[in-house]
């Protein structure tokens, strides 16, 4: 074991690559989604849903079922946001 590096049971892996980069991907997707939503882009919801699925996979991997449930909840809220983002139906009066 290298000095100053915890392995958490993953022999030979540093904490930076503990989840094979899936955590880094999830973080990048989450920040990108927040940026897109801040710019009023509906695509942000799709990117965030991909991030939520990545975080859920990490939760399963880490045996953190609260993380899985939270991200599945966030996923469903992003689906709702994506669907409600559609332009409102306007009723035309003659």
C-alpha cells in the first residue's frame, strides 16, 4: 500500500480511479446539465438524467442505497421537468 493513499478494499487502485472514472463522468454531466439549465436549454434535463443514472450506478457499486434512491428520485423529477418544459398549448379564440 502506498503511503497516503487509501484503497478501500480495491487493491492497487487509488481513490481517484476507485469507480473507474464513472464518478468523474457523473460529476461532469451534472455540472454540464446545471450550466445548460442555467442557459434555459431543455437539453440540460437529458444530460442531468444521464448523470443521475451514473450516480445511481456508483451508489450500487458503493452499497449506498440511499444514494441510489435519491438519484432515481432526481431522475424522475428531471423527466417531469423535461416534459413540462414543452411550450404551453395555446387555445385560440375565434
